[in-house]
C-alpha cells in the first residue's frame, strides 16, 4: 500500500517539476513549485520523517515559495522573450542528463558499493525506548551535532544581514533621524523662557 | 521500500532541475527555482537512505540542507532584484556586464 502511494506521489512530483521548468509564465512555475513541495512533504511522511515533512511545508511553502511569488510579481517581465535560445541549449542539456543517469545506474548495479553496517543512530531501537521522531531529532541536534547546528544558525543570520544590505537603497535619498545630532541638542538651545 | 524507488525519484528530479538551468537562459527566476528542485532531490535522497538504513543521521543532514536552501533563496532573490533595477532585465546574457 505504501509503495503504491509512493509511486502515485512520485508521479505527481515528476509531472509538476516538469511543469515548473517548462511553463512560460513564472507565476505558474512558482505555483507548480509549491505543488511539488507539498507532494514531497507527503513522500517524507511515507518515509517516516514527520518533523522534516512539516518543516518542508513551513520553510519551503511558507517562506521560500512566497518570496519567489513576491519577486515574480514585483518584477515586470515580458513573457515573449523568456524562451529564446530553447532549441540551442536543450539538446546539450539532454545529452548531459543521459550521461548522468546512465552513470548512476552503472554505480547502482555494480557490486563494489556496500551498505555500511555501523549504524550511528538506530531509529527503531530508539523508537522502542519511547522516543518519537521530533524528540529524537532534538536530542541529537543539541548534543552530537551541536557545532553544525550553531554554524547553520550563523549562516541564517549571515543570509539575513546580506539580504538586508543588498536590498537597501541609497541612504542619502531617505530622510532619517540623525541620532548624533539629536543627542547634541541641549535644553537651553530649544527651550526659551521669557 | 526498495532503495531503487527513492534513488530513481531523486535522480529524476535532479535531472529536471539540471535541464531547467540549461533551457531557461532568459529567466533567472526559473534558474533559482531549478536550484531549489535540485536541493529538494538531495533532501529526498538523504531521507530515503535514512529510512532504508534505519539511521537518523540522514534526517539531521537534510535539516541542514533546508537551512542552506533558505539562505541561498534569500540572497539569490535579493541579488536578482538589484540586478533587475540596474539593467531592467533578468536574462543571464546581460549578467556578463557586471563589473566590480
């Protein structure tokens, strides 16, 4: 049953990601991207990753896709010029993809690839102890993987600062309060008693 | 679930994203969306192997990929808006005019 559900939702993902790439209108592309993310959240649920499925919906659909939609609607793009040079680059990309997928199948069928037998964090063992998915992720994220977790938080801070600095317009055109001049003013300069 | 299933799915999505970078030379937004698709395929691969090997590490690294994807989208779209303001187009060909 789970396998058939997996096939169904994978089919939806592949179709909608094709439409993301090939549709002429960027707004349609973003909407199909959202559909792809919803379906892959369902795929994550089928693979027993509940927390990441919810995170995918919140982060991708709630933040990234809406950001894309804002940008697409903010920029005034004419649709006719967007697909120029399609036939020039399409065969080259197709050749590279055929090479890539055939390489992957050669690797999959070769005998030298082995599945590692030293499992670091055994999920079913921990689930029997009463840890569910979110609790288990939190347990290991804050202990074993703590440094990587901190670095990823720092990366997000850096991205936020970078986006603000990049999106800032020329400061000389904006009327702002000068806090230095405000501090310089004394009471006797502005209040006059007759 | 067999390992071939999610491997085939993730490699297909990766290929579609790769093709999207090639054919959308005039549209930088769709190129960014194709990069998101490729990162999603990496996520599917990690979580599929996490389920297949019964190991939680894949899910943890998938969380970090999610962080990187969010940062990349924010910076990329910010650069895109400045670029559109300067040159009034989002074609890849006009990016060659950028100079430091």
